[in-house]
């Protein structure tokens, strides 16, 4: 059986979101919903989705900022922006921020479904690169990490941390930056916890895999 297509719908208009979710589910999608930008950002950052439908006018975090944060963190899921304020400049702004498509309100749910299918097809044609650094390989699409070809079991949090370091080879990443990526939801900034995670990663990947740059942070490569 074909795996269901999972879509994240970030829209604060409950009626609209309900109608759209029902239409998308009827079209065969599995839909998760968020009604504010902060929750939507977190779900997109930590969950596995084939695409997101993102409203621009959102409480707590504007849609464009949600999108920009996903892109800065290397989240490449296709994003279809919905907006009531369908001005030309806003459309350009959305596409510049990393949106894959843009639809002005009002719209037909059938069109959202069609555009999502097309975005997902297009995304499937682009290969997600396997990150490599020395003996370590991180296959993002499969969520698999190996050292010298041997698979290593990592928790989701460890994977997030590793991805953040590996996608910035040779650069120093501060503890605060890492904490922000791990605990964005509840605003925890506990550097001790980061040290614990780094310790576990070293145990699994090799002691020298991650270097400590005293007083500044960590570095890979
Ligand atoms: Ca809105």
C-alpha cells in the first residue's frame, strides 16, 4: 500500500482550516493542524511531513517567519502559502522566503489538493543529499546515520543535534544555538543538557567526531 501523504496545515481561521482539512482528507491526505505560528513552526520542525499549507497572518509567529525558520534549519518540505492579502509584493516576499507556491484567498480546496500533489511530485524528484563528514554519513531522507558504513542508533533529539552540526561543517556552533534548536518549544536554555547530548553523540560516533571549542561551542569537520 502506498504511504499516506502527510500534510501540515497551519491556519488560524478554524472554519476555513476545518473545511480545508476535510477536503484534503477526502482527497487522500493525512492532515495535522496547527492554529498558531509557533505551534505550526514546531510541528514542521520536528515532524515528518510531505508538505505544509501555511497561512501568512497567524497569531504568535507570522507565517513568513515560520517559513524562514524552517528554511534556515534546513527543512526542505514543500510549502504552499495561503493568504488573504494576495498582493504582488507579498507573493514575491513569500517566494523569496522559500515558499514553493502561493495561493490567494478565497480558493477552492480542490486547487489546494492539486497544487500540493504537484509540489510533492516536484520535491520527490529532487534528491535530498546525504551529509558526509569523515566517516560519518547522515541520510536525511531515510533518517539514518552511519559510521564507516555501520548504522548507528540515534534518538530524534540526537539526530537533530547532529544535523545542526553536520550541516555547518567547520563552523563553531554555540551551545545556545543548539539549545534553541532542541528546545524551541518551551524556551529551555540548559547548557548542561546540551553537554549530555554531545557526550552521547561522541559515545556513538567516536570521541573526536565533535570538537569542543572552549568558551564558544562545538564544531564538526
Ligand atoms: Ca490568518
